[in-house]
């Protein structure tokens, strides 16, 4: 638990300073997380701890609570109105994610400035009024679009974003031995490796996964992402220094619908936020330094958040580390403070700089030797270094059996023995975890071409190996 979370517990009178000290003392003796020790000492219940961390962003009831200026809300509403024709406050509310009470004030401002007018009403309440943009309003809306073409849900202010990220911190997740074993049950992995990975995942600390190519580093990283518990909220966009930064990304963020019976009052949740699974952002050789900075769209006139910002409260995997278009030392220089202090600094084209949380489980995966890529200063900040070796012969056979079963190709022990003796031992080939999948794919490809049932025969295995392995 971070210092900020502990301080928030004190501020909200969840616990006292004395109780925190006693829990910290017990944590040093028995391990576990501070919250778990508070529960063990009876100072709070599991439900209270869960409620503290599983907060939803409350819907603002007033303009002040949004953190935005009324004129800004009115201008954003005007851009929405440009594509609406006739509209009601409820239509604007669905588009902007703000309550009709707040938008009533914004529309009232636009009416005073002759930007919109009432076209008709079914009742005498403003909620039933039909509004439409005037010619003056259309001209003004066009000018606003020339300044910034963002016309999505209302943005969230930076302070609210920081607070929400802290509430949902990856450091607060609880992952135990049973969860890790269940998640990795679908792949062949040793007990010793699970015992190394488990504490690393639970800690939320950076991890270096390295070893020879084709032995499951990426698969392990993806499985770790599936372990991350709970859901989190990300904003559609942020408002910083008069600029818009879009954060929600449908490519990297998987939305989660509210389930009946969860006890969530949808109307009480700020609709400017999106509920998602903890994000999993993966990048490989295409990563450049530019992708780690704000991306300003010179046509649309607003920013897109960088990858590490989209990965906050989740997992960020840098695959094939060392094979990027940038020098590994450049990433070291860019992220050395991020990894140390869990903060990042963003710069805008206006010259403004600001600080954002860097709250994510970062995994560097590479088949290169770590010491050949980065120096000790960087490695010191990567708490866990896990080497993934070639599978042993028993593990390799188990992988082969599972791949055959998945592809409905009957496993033949005598053909497998021929593969090992004639190809691996004779040609001094190392067992790679990816080989069974690739060789069985070759068998299936050949069977499909000749329009026969895929079978694991000597001829099929020899054909697969001849097309797969490079002569030495």
C-alpha cells in the first residue's frame, strides 16, 4: 500500500495512525499487504477494505464538481449540437456524459448568447424542450471545431484522474498461489517457475523475462495479464491546461458492462469514465520514443495519450526488448524516474509540462542477455529477473501431447520417439516450447493440401521437420 493510500485512509478516518503503525509492524513480521494486516488485527473488515479500493467515480451534480468551466462545457455542447439537429437535454446528456442539470446551465448560457433556441416542447418543463442551433450558433460551432475538433464525452480534470488511478493502483491487487496455478494450468510450466512468478505478479513491481526465443515468454506475459483481478475505470478524455487528451482506447481497453445484482447505481456513476478490465498493453519492435509521449493531431487539434498512460492500473508488456527502433539506453533515460518513483512527465506543444501517475506492472521480455542491453542502474530498478529456459524432455513431450489434443491429431508415442532420436538428438537441436505447435501446424497444412485426415506419422513428421528446421 502506497503512502498516498495510507494517508487517504487516515483522511477518511478508515483507520487511525496507531492502527496503521501496528499493521505495519505486523507486516514486517508476517508479510502480506498492509490492508490484509489491518483486517487480521480486526481494525477493518474485508468488506470495508474492498469498498475502500473498489470505488466508482461519483457523478458530478454541479458544474463545480466537474472541475470544468461552464463556458468550456457550453462550447463542447455546441460542438455536439452541430451534428444533432433538434435535441433535448437528455440527448446532450447521453452524448456528453453529464447530468441534465449541469447541461441545463450550459444550454441556458448558449440561449442567452443566441446560439440555440427553443423549437417546441411537449410540457412546460425544460427537460421536454426541443432545442436547435441558430445560424449564429452554427457559425460559432464551426469556429470552435476549427480550434479543436474533439466532440466526445466531457473530459475529466487531471486531479480527478490522479486520484482514481491511485484508488485502483496495481499495487493494491491481491494475487495468491491458487489464482496463479489456475491461470497457468493451460500451459506446461514447472512448479519452481510458478513459485518465482507468483510473488512477482503480486508485488506489481517491474519484471524482466528473458531467455532463448520460442519458449513462452510472450505467452507467460499474456497469462499474467489474465490474472489481474477486478475492473477499473478510465476516462474518455482529460482536460489539462486548456487541451484535450483522449485516454480511452477501444483497441487496448476491453469494456465491461454493469451486471445486474452488483449493487451499482448507474445513475450515480460519472459517465465520463468507462469501466474496463485491467488494461493489457503490448508493444514490440515497433515501439519508438515518440509513442511514449503525447501525440498531438495537427488536424483534429487534440492529443492522444501515450501507451504507458493507457496501461495505467494494468499491464504494459514490452516484447522483443532490445529490437526496437530506439536504443535500449534511450528507454532507460526516458523511464528511469518512472520506474523509481511511479510518476511520468508529459509535455505539450504549448510548452506546458505536467505529472501523471505511472501505475502499471511493466514486463520487459527479450531473448537477448539483459546485461548486454542495459546497465546496472536500470536493472536495479527491475525488481524481478526471471529466466525462461528450454523445456526439459518430459515437459517437451507433455507440450506435444497437449498440442496434438487441441488439434485433434492423435499422439503417437513411437513417432514422437522417432522425432526426438532422428531429428533432435541426431542434429543436436534444442527443445523449444514453440516447436510442437509449429510442427503440428505443418502436419495439418500438408493434410489439408492432400485432402486427408491429419495424422502423426513418420512421413508427416519428417516432412514437417524438413520444412521447419534450417540446415546447420
